[in-house]
């Protein structure tokens, strides 16, 4: 984890964002350091995915800014997709809620397309060592994989590109709790061993806090609670009360 005084890899400063000029996320301050897993929690509709979309360059901020590697991110309002692609090439990678896979491409083809020329075979093997279940599936098309296998492929594809910051939106979506319990600790291992920052959006509160260093709770587009994951987990009843309160209001 980043030490005291280290500059964050990713920082949101007073970020307000939304769609067609209407704010969904309001005045968000958040940071992710090297070797750190940070979890952003909240009910459906709280603004988590909008936050990730803005960080990744798909949406321009309405106010405030996103800082990556210490510099403000410049987002083209006319060509947001080009901005997002440039950020991805620079190492800010986003695994979306739908995993972003191509059903007709094999596991091997996904990994080959994501691996940059300067990335050696040793790094690719280190990534694959985290997901041994993919080894016998290298020639299987992504559309024929199970949900858990698809999520492993989405993570592996991002990691072979050697990101500095990895954002994962709803890793647990559509997966059995047992699979989630196996995959979430891998994110902590990846942050520890590769030194990248991980920003995880998740709804499984206790599981997410068990692997995170720090956590933030978002309600109606605003951060209402933040702190060390261990402290938040020790007051889980209070934390979940706020979470469930937001769920009721958005239902």
C-alpha cells in the first residue's frame, strides 16, 4: 500500500459528473494508491458506475477533476471514446459490469490482443498463474465460458496489459457467492504483488471490505462514509444501515 506522503495513482477532487448536464455524482473526493485496494460501495443507482465511467474518460466531468499519476485528466467532450482509449493505453484500465468480452474470440485471442509488445512472457505467465482455471480453456470462445470463467478472463485480459490502476465494476454480478469468495482475494494479491492500485465497485459489503485496504460508501451520488476497511468492517451494522437506507430510497 502507498506510504504516508506518497502521491496517489488516482485521485478524484470535488468530482461532479452526470449525463446531458444533469449531475448524478456530486463533489466526490476519493484516492487510490499503489498496492492498494479501495472499494466503492453503495446500492443500485447510488452513482458508482457513473463515477467509474467518468474516471475512465467515457464521461467528461461537470465540475472538479480526475487526476491520474498526478496530472489532471483531459477529456474530449466531442470524442470521449478517444479519451478513454488514450487513458487505457496509459495504464488506467476499466473492467466494466458486462466484462467487455468478445463472444467469438477465444481466451488465447483475448490475451494476445491485450498484451502490449513490450510486455514479456514472464508477466503473462504471472497473470495466468492467478487464474489456473483458464489454462485448459485457452482455445475456447468467450461466449462458451461460464460466468466465473468470463470474469477471470476479463481480469486476466486487463492484467496482461500491465495497468497502473485497475477499476472493476461489480465483479460479483451474476456469480455464485462461492465464486465471488474465491475471486475477490485475488484482487488483493494482485495489488500486493504487482503494486497497482485497484478501485472495486461492489455490493457484497462484508466480502469486499475483507479484501480492501480502504472503503467509501456512496449514497445518492455523494460519499457519506469513508475509512480504513478494517474499521468499517468492525462497525458493519452501522455501515450497512446507511447502505440499506440508500437501497430503500432508490427502490
